[in-house]
């Protein structure tokens, strides 16, 4: 396990051309803050690790949804790169995983999270744009399906443990939020890929070109509070649908 984690960070370092000194300093600051905050959180909220496990599990299944849908549509690229795996280290994006974990521990009201995009070769997909649409939608649908399953569990299983009920409620919440967040049409989130699948090549290439800038817009919306209001409103809609 530790060897895999070491290889993961070595590969990450290689893919990014080494870690600049600024990134190292920021990582140390975040690590110190994380340890400081975690110490108090573990004492008062030991169940926080269950929340983190549910988050990682949900992100993992989200990416597997993309990968398996691509395979069903004729593209085996994800299989070739070993992405159809239950090993979270093959899927988790450092920023997209650390950010929501810090948000959970700090009690931040908005949870944003994402994993490394599954590699897809659009030339191999059957049914052209229909295949692209299915692959782009699969991850979000997995999250909404998990939220719906959690809702059914609460309806039909008489849980005797309050902790179990709380964990299922959190599974519903985090998957509703992840589904809604990834549905926002800002590159590189799934919502932008869904729109790209419904347009012409010019629109698709333009959307893909904005991938590098999308994260800046996402952070701005989160800082301004707009993202939180968007996610809150859309998540209430998801709760309404899965409880009807």
C-alpha cells in the first residue's frame, strides 16, 4: 500500500515536471493546518473518517461510471490505462480530493470534488455524439443513483443505529452535491462535456480549450458565494426528485 502511494506521488511529480518550491511550501502549510485541525476533529468528530471514505468511494464510482460507459460504447482506452480499477490511487486527483476532505474537516458548507478524468478516445465510440453524451453523463448519473439508493435504504430498512442512519444520510448528501457540482457547464466538469456532445466540432474544441481556465472560474464562484447558492438550489431539486 505504501509503495503504491509512493509511486503515485512519484508519477504525479513526473507528470508535472517536478514540484516548484512554491507548491512545496503550500503543501507544507496545508499539511500543518490539516494536522492541527484534524487533531481537534478526531476528538470531537471521530466519524469524520467515515465521511471521507464515503467521499472517496463516491468519486471512485463516478469515474468508473465514465470508464465503463466508454467501454460499453466501444472505447477500451480506460481499460488500457488501468482506470477500470477499484484502486482509488488510479483515479483521485490531488486537488480534487484534498479540497473536499479539508472542506469536510473544517465544516465548510460547500463541498467540491472531482477525480482525474477517465481517458476517452472519441474516435472509438459507437454512435458518435450519442456515445459522447452517454460517457459524459455516466458519472453524474452514478452519483444520483447512489443518492437514490441511499434514500430507498432509509425508506425501507428500519435502522436501529443512529450512526448508520447518519452515514446513509451523508451518502445521499455527498452524492447529490457531487452530481450537481459536476453537472455545472464549466470546463472541465461533466456539464461542459454534455454540452460539447450536443454541438458541432467548433463548439467542442472551444469548450476543451477552456479546460485550463475553468478551475479559476470555479474558485471565483466559490469565493463569491454564487457556487454555494447554485449547488444548494440544485441539490434541493435532487432531494425532491429522489424522495417522490
